[in-house]
C-alpha cells in the first residue's frame, strides 16, 4: 500500500481492514491499480475483492489535485468458507462494511452490504461518497445464500 494512502487510512477509522493482495502498474508515472481483500466483519465466510486506481506522485504533481484519488472502484464478493451471519442490518439501506478516504476531506470509497431476504442474497455495493456532490460510479456484487447452509448467529 502506498505511504500516502496508508497515512490517510490512519486518520479515518474504517469498519474493517483491507489486505492488499495485488498491485498492477498501469503506466510509467507510477499510477497503479490496487487490489485488496476485505472480509465482511459480520458475515464470516464472505470475502470481497476491491480494485481501485491509486495515483502516483508524478501524476499528482502534473495535474494538481494532490490529495485526491478517483472514485472508480470494482468489487467482486464470494463465499470463501462456511457462512455464519451475525447481527447484520436488514434495512433496505444496509450498512457499511468498509470505508476508506479517497481525498483529504471530501470523498470516501465505501462498501455497503444489503440483505435481500426475498431472494436470499447478500448484495455488496462499492460506491463513492462525496460531500460536495454525489457520484454515479458504482459497482455491485452478490453472494447467493440459496442452496447454501447458512448459520444465523445473531446476538
């Protein structure tokens, strides 16, 4: 993980920690695509992988806007073990699973979990949240529970 991103992560609390599992260099100025694994803290046996663009120092210097990364992200979530669901929020607006800063103050990247009870599916939504304006950049992944032995361990 880049030192600048690590410093920003230390400033803002997140629900769960992401583990970097990949990094792909995309150009000669140091821009990378970061790939991180995020375990759902309330749903054991589900892991999400999120990919996002991390601007390099040369790109930041040449374009200004030193303290901001793009909002784009892609997410894929899968069952990676026996599913044990804890005390999750079952409202239609769901709950944050992960949040990290994408700028010094105004923008964050969030992963939200929504439970679709009718279709027995966990929905994971990656989106940007911006203080000044909303963002239409979203990515969606689902984990079907149908046909899977699920343990509900609510407290």
